[in-house]
C-alpha cells in the first residue's frame, strides 16, 4: 500500500492537534475556565472549529482509507489533501467570523463526499465476482 494515505491522515491529525491547542490558548485569552464551554463569542468560534473538525474526522478518515484501498491511493490522497486544506481554510475563516467559514467548509465537504461515494463504488465493484 502507498504511504500517501498515511501521510494525509497524519496531516489531518496534526491540523486537529493545532486547532485543539488553539482552544486552550483561547480559554486563556478570553478567561474561559474549563469545563465552561461558553461566555465569549470569539472563544465559542474557536471551540466550534475544534468540535466540528472532530466530528468531520470521524467521517473523513475511514472514507479516505476505503477509497485508497479499493480505488486509488494517489487520487484518494489528492482528495485527502483537499480536505486538509479545506479544514484549514474553514478554521481560518471561522476564527475571523462565522460567515467566513463557507469556502473551507465547501471544499472539505465536497472532498469527503467524493471519497465516500467513490469508496462505496469501489467496495461494491470488489464484491462483484469477476
């Protein structure tokens, strides 16, 4: 198997690590003690980025690996890097204002959707006897 899906998975996890650290930094900056989850809109946007990325990782990682295993690891990894870039743009936009998260969300969501649907096709084709 190609190392590309593993590299993309690690990049996605590193991005998640960065946005998680940003939550801790935002807690200190805005004076929001744990376990409090609200109190400042700027903090809440940073927290939402982290929570949403966690939700999306659960969808993205299996889709990436299934696509890469049953179809093509290079194409899957290309879609995966689009997802990572989309999530980074989502975070950057959302940190500024909730209205600016759209382009990153669209890029990441579309790449995830392609990974899932094409991965499903790949699995179904593998189930059909030759």
